[in-house]
């Protein structure tokens, strides 16, 4: 997976993307989801999606597995390469356990078999969109925090991390072999740069900065027929 993640705007209105080469299926899915109030963008091919999608909007992708040209699984791999965090809901009339397992290993969040039960589709999309909005907020918060931390000098960072552990300026001076007054100044500067008021807020800042965010959407209830290939 790429180390660079593309972060949509958490404040933007969600968009549900439908990628399916069957025009009737696209129209049906778009109707079922639009009555729930979602904005919809429908694409006939994976290539059209890559060319026309607005990646700045959170949401989810309702993706057919088998399509002419680039398949759904190939599109999923390309999205991973691009650092996209948009969760994928796979749909297939040809579901088998091999495709389901591969899709899930790559981070798919659900796998439903056609013909789709409207209520299942609506519930899965609502869950994934809510998750993506929250993950975008978390990623934006971490990005802002990392930018603040990057503004510290190496010594200010050392002082701030020790202060976050509850050490006093005198204790930090002893650890670093510095004058206490110098440490007090560095501590004050670090607090100002990080917009923090004390050790507890510093600890929160470094927790956010140091802990990677898992951008894999939690699994839904995988369609048993899709995972087992149907009857």
C-alpha cells in the first residue's frame, strides 16, 4: 500500500459512487440509494470512474466485480495504490469464495450478491459512509497535529515529550543536562507552538501524532451466498 493517503474533506457532502457495466443495475441501485437522500455518481466502467470521480468527497464505492476492461478487483488495487480510503462494497452476480476472500484481504468492507436486496444495500452504504466521514475527521486531525509537531525544533520536541510524561522543568533539565531556565523557555515555546496548556494536552497531542490510524473499514455482514458462490 502507498504510504501517502489521500484525505477527503470531512466537511464535504458524502457521495456514493456506483460502478457497474449494467445500465439497468446502475439505475436500480441509484434509485434505491437516492431515496435515502444520498448524492449518487454512476459509472459504466472502472476507467470512467477513475477519470470522473471527485476524490475530495467522502462516501463509499458500490463496485461490481466483473466488468469489461478493468475489473472491480483491479480497480480496488488501483485505489489502494492511489492511497484512497473510500470504502468499497462489492456486488457480484458471479460471487465465489475466491473473489470474496481476495477482496476482503485487500480491504473490501462488504460483499453482496445480485440481485441485491434494497434494505441490505441501503444499510451497508449508510454504515460505510458514516465510517468514512469519521475516518476523514480523524485523518484531518492527525494531519493538523503532525504539522504542529513538525514546527518544533529538535530540542523543543525533546522537552515537550518529557513534559507530556509529567516531568517538571527541573527534572527535564536534569535528564537533558540543560539549565532549568533554558528548559522553561523551551517548554513555554513548545506549548505555544502546539497550542497546548499543559502536560495532559501535550500527552493527547503526541498520542494523536504517534498512533497510526487504521483506514480499513470494519467488516459488515458478508453475504453468505456471495461468499459461498450461491446455489
